[in-house]
């Protein structure tokens, strides 16, 4: 069922085709490298797979806009973690994943959304998703820009480590990039 919903999202927002799967794969690799339990690795994978599920109700005119978003349009985009949480919370089996989806746009410095959590108050799985979500978004072509080169995206992660991203997760991910040749 989840894979079907992801497929629907990809039809709605073609620029994210494969994004959810990429984020899920990379997030679970980080969880594994961090020595998390098999159960936590599994939760990380599934939460990452559905992290953008709330975008299903964001108008495609906003999702696929080629220019810069207006403040109002960005406010609409910022609601997708809340919508995703609402959708997933309807199932007792998915409620825990809903929490991770809800917080995947929080920032280490507390300037994220929707709750403004900071540091380790942000669930670990959400912090992992944040890093790989940004990585995949930077590396991918989007309506408003071409994907960034690997070195530029790595530099962005380093520059925002301890600000936007959990510095430990950035360190783990950068070592994975080098060890496994992740592009």
C-alpha cells in the first residue's frame, strides 16, 4: 500500500521520481553505519520512504514551479510534513513513522519546521532523513535548477553541519559517500 501511495506522489510531482526510494536507501545505510538495531534501521527506511507523502495535497503548480516560490507558496510547501503526519497517523501501524515524517524539516539550530525543535530533541530518524533528503534534493535536477555536482553538495552538508544538520550524521554520511562511492 505504501509503495502505491509513493507511486501516486511521483505522478503528482514527477521531479521527485525516485527521490523517496533514494532517501530511504541512504537513510537506512546511515542507520546501519551508526550501529542502530535492525528494527531502527527498518523504521528509518520506511519513514524515509514516506517522508514526502504529504506533498500529495500540495498543488502541482507550486511543486513544479520553475521560479522562486513566493512566501505564501513556501508556507503551503511547509505544511507537507503536517499533512504526512495526519495521513500516517490514521493507522496504528504507522503512527511512529508519522512522528519521524512530521519532524523531517526540523533543523539542528531550531529554525526548522513545523515545531522548531533543535538538536537531540529532534527524533534521530528525522535527523537522518533531513541529511539525506537535502543531499538527494541538491544532487537532483529540479524545475528551478540543475542538480549540484557531488563536491558542491558535500561542501553544503559540511557548511550547514551543526546549523541545519546533526553534525554526527553529516560525518557518518560523508564517510559513507567516500567508502561506498555514493554519487
